[in-house]
């Protein structure tokens, strides 16, 4: 069995923790691991990491490879999308790539950002699904509802097919509360989990029937996929491939195939599953305090109840709150009534329409070589902390508009300026004049940390000319 | 007429904006000016600044002088208290100092942190109070209530004395809501404003009757008060004076004198007055939006009502809040139910008991020479922005535990290290080795801004040996 993990999060619903540059699957929402790490790890007893593929947006490729590195994930099994084009595109493209080696392989689809706490029953279920998929069914996992959730799509079971699986009577979009209550009472309705199991050939055949244009276009994607050069040689679409991808119809696999195909089977799942759709989900998947709060970080809490308070290092003092969501990050704070959690996207839209940076990035950004944090940004100067991981180096670069001043505060820096290289220890300093070609590297086994002071008339990330980069970046 | 402004705020109720180092009177809660600036400025048409005295805690002396400098306030009229000892001590001490030059002067007492928006009627009232005080009354200003406030003390008027003033029937501590409603209905009850007008000699005589021990001790304070050396030569108690001050009884002037003396008169005031006792006061003294919110700073607000949202530069996104107080600062955030505003002191007590720094200081601290902001603090390194005002200089100092790296980002720095002085322009750098005597000065007419990186095994403000200081600081 092969796995394809769909990592297409847009970073909206978990704002301000999630950003466009850092969607939900790349965050640790519960526990230490990130959601995509949990997703890969969870299925590994039955689907080895060497059979696990991930498809994600181009801009998240490095971070995804970096997060999955210690799990043994190979960057050559990371596919990237130039832009989001919904699940039919992502799944069709993945299936086409898998079919090159083994068109009869069983392929299981997992969203990268769901929580499943009952791993063993889940894995047992996947084995059942594999058997049903081998009989040319498109198997969708239907979660047995435990509450009348209006926020989920539902699947109504039809007649029994084989094993414990059923024909699908119909798919139901998010129902109203009353309808959801009736579903729960009546039984035979399941939450649509977005987890699917099928044979590659079965799926591609159904795509050819119901999304024939997509089916035609998949060939063009497949032959235009090549590994990039650099530290993480993930699979990228070349320019013609990206052009085809951009022209694909944006339609979900549910609408495009599942609701039309007569090969669909639903396999009911009695597992603890949560799609972690909003901040309120935290109350269901985390340990609550006696007043039903979920509190983390540097919080002084007095007499709050039913609230979600997620702080970081900065002190958050909360007093007398009820049904409040509060999420603090270094550059943006969200405070919202719990009942309005679904409307956080309104906030994100408003911020986006005002072209504020807090939608895209945090003040701390990860890079293939480590990370940086902006400590202060003023018109003509900017202060950053830069962390370079052991063995890594920044690109050989220069800047048109700024000089840079580096003070090493931890580790050992190899600094090249023009043709001259030097070694700097903690407590040593160097200036990079405007326009000079330079490179910062860490050849030691501990992290290198420098404080950078930039001075110039334009202090933007895009004032960077890369002359050479080990990570294959050219922009 | 002389004014004595009592600036004894403890920084509790307006936390996190106020801190022990920065109490309410030194903040601009409404408008551009700070509360103490407004207080001095408001009375200046009838009490010239040369007749205005301020009494405040020692630790706020520099900042108070600095804030009042442009109003023409002379530091020699700033008295300081080594520790807070309530209003009898502060007022008695001030009266004793005034009596040295003119025991028959009229002295008006003003809290430094109240809001009065109707200046003209207020000044007219003060002139009336002056006339009554000349007849040896202790005049207290009673504000005509406009609502049944349970948070204020009340004064009940007795029989008419002279002008529009009355004998005081009795003083009433904060009543319950019902009693306050009856007061409002009945009439003849006034809010106790803490504004007093009397002859210095009358007050001292009443102190000798009702607080005889204090009266004796005042002489010891008076002869031990001397101006400090340095930029702001305010009046400081020498060691014997401070010892006396520390031993004074801590009692309010209301309890100590006003409730006992038969010379007390209340002058009813029909003015707009607010003691700005909690964050909720902001709704009364600020411009509200159509949903009764008071919002300032970098806020994205969607469908909030009856809330106070005070942000700074950091983005605050608020959605669907009702009756919430939210105050954001760089190092601490307060979020609280509006009805719990009185309990913010519980938060402050808890933070204090946990010995967190956020009670005392902000990340930006003002100094006689300018200010600094801590941008990042880690175990072995610390990053600061330092702003030195034109013409100012830090002390000649050295550090036992740290080296410092300075990059000039704006202005021109005069840097002395050991015996060597140098001039550094923007984009220049210098290292201060551990243990080296050094001084940073700004001899130009624009602000000097440097980024400082400290490295060492102990990075505390108290690792500073001052060899010479133009502001008279020796610790």
C-alpha cells in the first residue's frame, strides 16, 4: 500500500499561529510533533515511509522536507503544486506519478492535518480498506459520528457490499444542526473524513470517465516533473508542467469523482478523529483544566472558563473570561468569541485586503539553512537574529541597498566577503559593505547564532542577489 | 496660590500600561499629553508653574522632571518620597516646605492623575476655594454626582458657611450601589475628589492637633531636604530625612485630618471630573465608536461592542467581543471581562508574587539621557536599542560580566573607551571589552541611536559600575 498525504492547508483557520507561509500541517497544534509528522508517523506501521508521498504547495516544500527528514522521508517523494488547485488535481497528479511504477498499487489518501488518537483501530481499518480497494472499489472512510456536528460533510450508507463496507446512498454537504441531530439519531450516516483508499488504476479510470479533461492533462504533468538540485531534491513541475497545472479545473475529488462514480464504498470507522477545523477543536483534542479551559504558554489565569488561551513567551494575563479564544504570537494577537471561531477567516480576509504582512509570514521564518527572527524594523535599520544549523550555509549573495553588521553570539561563523574567508567566534564582529558578495556558513556541530544589523534605504527580503546556493534557490 | 501635585501612583490599576516604574500619572491615557502634564497645564492660568510643586516617589523623579521640563517646571520644586507613606505624609511634608518661605500662602492639592475636561468652571471654582481658604477653612472640592457611582467616597454637606461652601456633615467610604442611588436622588452628597485648598498655616495647625507626632517629625524632614547634583536638581531627603520619612504613620489626610477637623468646608463643583480609576473609565472620558468601543492602536476590529481595546504597534485582531478589556504592550497583555476591572490588582499581585518582571518595568525604559528597549534577552546574549538625546551622555561606566558591541544606526556617537575617544557615524561599529571604562555621548542636535549586543555570563542592569555621572546617579 502507498500513501499520498495531501498537505494543501492555506493557513487561514488557525491564524495567527498559521500563516500562508506556515499552514496548519506544519504546526504542532497538540503535542510536540507537527501535524504532518504525526500523519506520516501514524501510518508507518503499515505503510512504510519509503511508500509515503506528500503533495504540497511549492512554497512549503523545504519546510515539509525538513520536518519529515528524521522520519526517513525522501524528498524525491514530495510533489509540489505551483498553486492550489483543489483535491482532484492533487490526487490525480499523485496517482499519475505512482502509476509510472506500479499502476496496480493500492493508494491511500490522507489529509496532512487531521488528528486521529486511536491509531490501532485506524490501522486495522486501513487494512480492511485495502482489501476492499483491491476489488476495484473507491473506498472512503466514514467516521461514526459521536455528536451532531454541523461543520462536517456526511455520507449516507446504502446497501452492504463486502466486508463491513456499504454502497454510498448519497453525500451530504454541511447540514444544519437539526438535520445533524436527526442523522445521529437515525444512524447510517458518517462524517466524510477525506481519507480514501483505492487502486491507482481504478481511480485513474474513474477520472477518465468523470473528469476526462483532467485525465488528459495528467500525462503532461507526469512528463514535466523533475527533482530540483540542492539539499532537498523534491519533485518540481518544470515550466510547461506548471502551466498545465495552473490550467487545471479546481474541483474537489468528492464533487469530481466520488459523487458520480458507482464504484464508491464507504467503510464505517469507529475511531477518534478530528479535522481540527477551528481553534475550538482544541477543547476536544487537548487536556482541559477543571474549568474547561485549554491554556498553554506564559499565562496568568484568574477565574476563566470554557476558553482557549494559547500564549507563547510573552505574558498573557487573563481574568474572568468565558468562551473566549485568545491566540498570541510575537507579531499578531487574535481575541475572539468562541462562537465566532468560524469567522476567523473574515479577519484573515480583512488583514489580507489591507495588505498587512501578518497573513503571510511570522517574524520568525525558517529557511533551508536554519531560521531568522526580525527583532526590530525601522525605516533605515533592521535588527535580526540569524540561526545557521550545523553544516549549513546561506547562499553566496549580495545586496544593492544595504550594508550588514554581524556580531557572533554563539557558535563559530565562516564568513566569506569577496575572495576573503575568515572564522569568527562568539564576541567577534564583521561588517558586510553594501554590494559585497558574501556568504555565511556553519561548519561546526553546534548552531551558529549571529545578530545582524542592516542599514540601508530599502530593507526588504527581496533585495538579495543569489550568486550560488546549495539549496537550488535562484530567486 | 501655590499648587502641590500629589504624584504617588503605584501603577497597579492601569497595568500592563502602567508599571511600578511608570505609574498612571506618567502615561498618556487620553490624548497626547501625560496625566501629570495635563494636571500642571490645566491650573497654570491661575497658578503659575513657578508656584507649582510636585511630590512623587524617588524612582519617578527623573521622568517627572523630564515630562514637566517643557512646561517650565523647576526641578527644585519637586519633592521626593523614599517610600510611599500615604497623603498625610506627602501633604504635611509639602506644607512644611512651603511654610519656610510663606506660611500664610494658600496651597491647593491636586492628584496628578485625574481628568477634568471643563477647565474654565474648574478654575473659577479654585478662585472661590482660595477665598474660603483665606478665612482659615480647609476646603475640599466635592464633585456633584452625575451617576450612582459605588466606586467613589462621598461627602455629605452640612449647613451653609460662606460663598457656596458648606460645613461637612460626614465623610462616607465607598457606598453600595443602592446607597449611591439614594445619595443621587436625595442630593447634597458629593464625590470626594481629593482636591483640597487651604492656608499652609491652617493645615499645619490642624495637623498639630490631630496628627501631633507627624507635626513634630515634619521639622526633621524640612531640614534634611537638599537638591541633588546633576541635570535635574530635584529635592531629595538626605539619609536622616529619609529615615524619618520611612517612620511616618501611613494615613490618608481624609482619615488623619479632614474627618476630625471642625474647619472643613465642602465646595460643590459642577464639573466633569473622573479619577480614571480603572480601564473602564476610558469609556467615560474617550470618544467611543458607534458600538460603544474605545479602540486605539493597530487593531482590526470586527463586530465588537462595549469593549476597550488598547493596542500599540503589534496587530490585534478582535472578533465578536462584548464587554471585554484588552490592553496590549510589547511584553504583557491583559484581557479581562469588563465587570472584573476592579480585580486587575489581583492579576498584578499574582504576577508580583511570582516575581515576574512585568510588574516593575516595560521592555522600554526611560533614563535621564534618553531610553533603551530590550529587543531580545537570552541566557548569554542580549540585544538593545539605545537612544541618546541631543546633548546627553550615559555615565562613565564599566561592566564586570559583559562585553558590548555597538552599531550606530542613526546620529553621531562620541565613544570613550579607557583614555581614547572616537566619533562614530551611522554604519560604524565599536566593541567595548569586558571591564573597560567607557562612555557614550551625543554632542549633536539629532537623536543618537545604537544597537547594542551584550555578551556575558550575567546580563543584568545592576552589572554597572558608575565612575562619573552627570545626573548624580551613584548606584
